């Protein structure tokens, strides 16, 4: 909303309290829900997911930029996944020092050795950004791209309804109409359904690979329900379940509990602790070597690594994937912030010295997903100080810390006091693609995820309650 309107609303304590109760009830009404941490496998007790009270203003040009570049990121991730030489070259240093990435890469090698059985590629990703002012102009700067378990498409599909209602109740009817619809879960389900259709077995199922603790299951259920509407059956299995009841037949078709699996959709498996035993790793290998469509397959999982992100920012690398497409290269490169290698050698030494001299300017990123892993401020000096002269530093990349402007807002979280904070937002765009052979049948940007946190928090996870789901208010 306009600054004047937002400030007026923020000044009225009575109105804020009333709107907060309306927002919570609206979140329940629209199903923006999560299970409780104390009972993550039961929907007997749920609460509203953390959410902002007001939508956040976003320049229309930035929003359109994110939509436009997302299809290029889809193409880029697909091409990288099909380029084993590039992955081998780029990840050589990382896998020499990072055991988890090395295990993933070994699966990748085994799949290549045995020969890729499935020519259908399915990608559900999300490219996350912040925006900052440069020479008087706002510009999107990419934080990362998530090719594995890009979450909150389900709950993000419903969040605009809450913020639209809040502005209506507050008498801001014109502003309420500037909140656009957002339907990423529908687009994600459409892509999964297309991959299922191409697989060609009507009795086969879509299998969600999930965690033991499923407190965010309701986000996933939105996608599941869309698939069921198309008469596509879904099942939910852990790595342990696949290990115990999974097998491949003579044609390498995957069966779990005697059900043929057409699509494996990973919503779990991006962190080392997700693999509790060798049986979990064996299950991942079996799925990767099967005829089932994987989302993501192992090569696409590796394409989303931090090291790949850093290497893509180097001169001439994007041109490898977009030959004779200078405008596309320019669009993608415009979203990059400074990214620096910590490989052994003069370039890495320079980056280490730079980070130690001015740590507040940077983020140190290990090769991990899922939030809570990045290293900031003085802790950068502590971590780099221990590894600066050893190969262990190659397990990290260094990135410029994006400096977004803050906006006042309120975060609604169960059991937390209601207070105004200066907040910053992450804006992610959901991308989907389906490839059959070398032909891209679907390549879309299907929606967005807005997450807003207090500017004092380094990490912005909704799962942890540090950030709230938000909506875009275009201006």
C-alpha cells in the first residue's frame, strides 16, 4: 500500500489489534495452516502459518522482471542438468571436501554409467531474490535458486486472499484490488500431471518422498489435491519405506508397496541428516536408476548447488548455455550479485582476505539447503579463520550481502506478541518445466512466494517462525 496509508494504519493500535484477529481467522478460513511442532504428524492440532498483517509494496517493474527471467532460469537448470562435463568440472573442488555433495555426485556418476533410462525431465524450482537500490533504481538480486523441494506453493496460493480481506476491512478497497492472484500450486500440479501422462501408465502413482516429521504437510496437500482432481493417485513415503518395500522390475520400473511409481517428487532429501542410514542412500540410488520421472533428478539436484551458482556468475559461462542469445544472458546476469570462489589459489585467497577484512559485507554459504546454514558477520571470521589456508574452505562460496530497504509491518505468529518491526522481504518465483527428449513441452513461471522477516534476523525461514508469508502489492 502507499506509504501514507500504511503509516496511518500502523499508528492506530486499536485498529491493528482488530485487524490482527481478522487476519488470523481469515488464515484459518483459507487453510493457511501448519501442524504444531509438538505434534508434527497429527492434524488434530494446527495453527495458522506465520503471516504478515499487511502486504508489502513491490515495484511492478521488478515483479515483471522476476516473471520474465524465470523461464530462462528454467531453461538454464534444464541445460545444466544435461551437461555432465560442466557439472564434473564445476563441482570437482566441492566434492573433494564436502562429503554430502560427494555422495550425491557419486549417485550422479552411477546413473550416467548405467545410462539414463528416462527421457522425461520435470522441474519444479523457485528462484529467490531481494531487491536493493542502485543509482536510484531498484533491482532484483538473486539469493539462490532452489531445484529441490521448493516449498510453500500451496500456502502461497491462498495468502493473497487474507491480505485482500484485511485491506477491505481496513477500508482500503483500491489497494485491495492491487493484490494479484497467485496460483503456484495449480501450476506445479499441472507440470507433475504432464510428466505422469507422458510416463504412460494410468495405474501408476505420484510418490511424494517426505520426512518423518510432517508439520508442513498441508502445503503439500494442496498440490496433492490438484492431482487427485485429475484422477492421479498420490502416495507419501519416507526413504525407509522405499528401502523396505521398493523394488525395480526387469524394465527398471519402480514399485513401492506393489504400486508402480510414475513420478518421484522429492520433498525431503536435501540435507545430510535426511539420510539416516545407508539404506536411505540405497533407496535414493534405486529411485534415480529407475524408469520413474524424478523431480528433481540427481543431476538437477546438483545443478542447484551454491558452487554452480557462483560459477555461473563468471564471465562467459552463461554464454555456454545461451549461445547467440545475448539478451537472455543480459537478463539473467542482471539478477546476479557478487559471487566469489574460495578455491585454492590467488582468486580464492583474495576472496578470503576480502571477507576477513569486511565480514559485514558478505554471506558465507556452505553447500546446504533448507535455511539456517548461512554464516554472517563476525562468525565469517571465525569460520574462515580456521580454514583459510586449507582445502576445507572450498566447501563454501562467498556472496555479497544484499542490502534491501526495510518496510514497517507486523508478523503474526502463534504465541508471539504483536509489534511493529522494520521488515525486509524475499521474493521468489516458482518455475515449472517438462521436457520430453530435447523438446520443452512446458516452461512457465506459475506464481510467487513472498516471505517477510524482521530486518534484524539473518535467516528468513517460515518453518522456524522467523518469517511470515506475505503478498505482493504492486505499485
